[in-house]
């Protein structure tokens, strides 16, 4: 967050301030999604852009590997992935309507030199 405060290219930013409704594939009800960040910034070409950014562990952005045993952990991973996909789809539609960008960042983006 200090990065956003101290970066002269960032005009405004907020954390978990935007509410995006989405329908959960688990209970079929509408829920509220609060993306991690909203930023408005000037890019290197001088163009003002707005983006919504979600930060997630990479494993939550990929479908779980199919397992023979349907353990509670495995079923939770499937549910988490499905809900995240619904959130991301809703965010993409929200952003498209407003001409915002939508980006998902993982540890690969935030910690590129970290050994796996």
C-alpha cells in the first residue's frame, strides 16, 4: 500500500472498496465480492487507466488436480476454485462495462525471485 501512496503515477487507489455482485455456483445465491485493489494511474504513454486487481495464491487460480479419493480438502479446493471463477467472471464483466482493466496477481508476480 505504501507503493501506491509513494508512486507518482498512481492518481488514486483503494483497497476492498468496490462491491461486485456475483452468483455463487455452490448455493446459487447472489453474494458480494470485494476485489483487493482499485487503482487509477497514468501509464508510460501518458494515458490514464483504471484497474481492479485481485491477489490470490496461484493454486486458487488453477483447477485442482483430480484425485481418486474425494477428501474434504479436495472438495473444498473444488468449491474455492468454482467460487473464485464466478467472482473473476463477474469482475471481468464489471470492468468491461466501465472500461477498466482486471488483473489477478499471484506470488509469481509479487515474489518473482522466490524459489519454488
